[in-house]
C-alpha cells in the first residue's frame, strides 16, 4: 500500500491500462466531488479490477495525485519545448502563460477535476500537489528576469510566481465555471500584458 500523499510506482502497470485508469479519473472527478466517488466506481469506469487499483495505487488519494502528476508533467514538457529559442524574458513568460491556458483549452476535464476533487487546504499540505518540476519552470524564468533587471526586485520570485499563477488560476477557474464558451488561450496576450505590468520593473526594457 502507498501512503495517501505518495506518487505510486506504476512501472509494472501496462501503459494501456494506465491510460484507461487516468481517463476514468477524468470522467468521474470532472463531474463529482472527491468524497462522492469510490474506488469501485473508478475500477468499473476503467474496466479494471478493484484489486488492480489497490495493488498499484493503494488509495483513492494516491490514484488522484498520480493522475495529476502525469498531467502536470505534460504541461511542463510542453513549456520546456516552447521555450526553446525564445530570447527575451517577456516573451518567455508570455509563452509560459499561453502554454498553461492552451493546456486547459485542450484538457478542460483536468481543470474540472482539480476544482471538484482537490480541496483548497490540500495544495499546501500534500507534497504530491506542489509539483516541483512544474514550479521550477516558472521560477527559473522569473529568477533570470530579476537578475537581468527586467522584473521588479521589490519582492522575491515566489511572490512573482503567486501573482503570475494566481491570475492564471482565477482565469481558468472562471472559464470553466462559465461554460468554456470561448477558447481560453485566445485571451492570453491581453491577460499577460496585465500580469507583465504588475511584475515588470518600471522603465525596464526586456533585453533582446
């Protein structure tokens, strides 16, 4: 059995079976809250035995966090790919913001799952939710921008991250709540300019 907050080792699980399990997670948790879904229902949705779920995941919490870890790894990989060859700090941050919004455009059920199944106080308590690799991408670009004198030095990188990701999280949440009526990433440039004005050092120009 894995601890509730641990990411399980899935090396022995067939890739196609894992895909069905993660698809089942999205289907059930994008429509209902965490406490209203049982492991037996997830097993039925995924067409696997309940024994298989407990063998590889150990708990409903570990199953949920494992799925989230997988999806956030996809976002991180896309961010790193898109940052290749972009020189200015402003354009790099703009691209990070766009990739984040574009991911939820393409995967709205991940956002709904996060709203329905992950309670607010769990984000700071559970190591599996803090996503160090995902956060590192943001922090690295913010640190470089501060070192170059482009971003404000009145606060540290974590505060800049809170502003950046706080706006993104709010925009994504409201987009989901309002029925996803328009492409989320279509607003990325205008929204990013608001963020940039909040975190840029006054009078500084982004170096080429």
